[in-house]
C-alpha cells in the first residue's frame, strides 16, 4: 500500500471508520456531491497527464501544507511507479463526512475509483475532496491501494 502523505492516510481512514453524517444538510444534495466528484476526476486527469504543477495548484490548502510543491512531482511519480499508462478508470463510490480523524472539521467527500493501468489492473484510487471556502471543492488527499 503506497501513500503520499500521513494526511492522505488520515483522510482515507474515515472512509471505513467514521460514519458519513451530513453536517446540517450542507451537502445533502447530489449537486454538491457531483461537483466534488467532477473536481476529483479533473484533478486525476492532470496527474495522469503529468501536469503536477497544475494539480498541486488546484489542490486544497491541507494538501499544499503537507506536500511541498517542488516534491509533489517525485511523490506522484513514485506513487504510480511501474504501473504504466492509464488504460481505464471506473467510478466506485463517494461518501460525505463532516469529521475526519487528524484534520479540522469541515466538508469532505471521499471518492473511490478503480483504475486499470498497462502493468497493473484493479488499482483503487482514493481521493479526499474538501470544501475550501471561496476556492470551492479541492483535492485534499490522494492514495492508491
């Protein structure tokens, strides 16, 4: 199991540990969940294309504080080391959380995709997307399982 940063692990743990309670109906609609999912999918395209600078710039402040911009390209490359190019990706599920271990309370959506790469099939990609105030939904964590 590879991980980019401890924050990504903390954000992911919630997908199996914390129940997905909606915070006062803040994201109690498919529209907001769809927006979070669209951001995650777009961010993955940037990473798939090796546009690490843009993917870092479009990340949440939590991600940017825990992953230095200059080290993100090496971390992202090593995360997918040996996988080859992306062949296909399928949406798995999404779940909303207002609390996750190790991070401030907020609005988070944990999104899972299953990807097939040239050299490795059935890779689970787990993204945590957070609502970053006026910046909107942003990727705060990325993990491969």
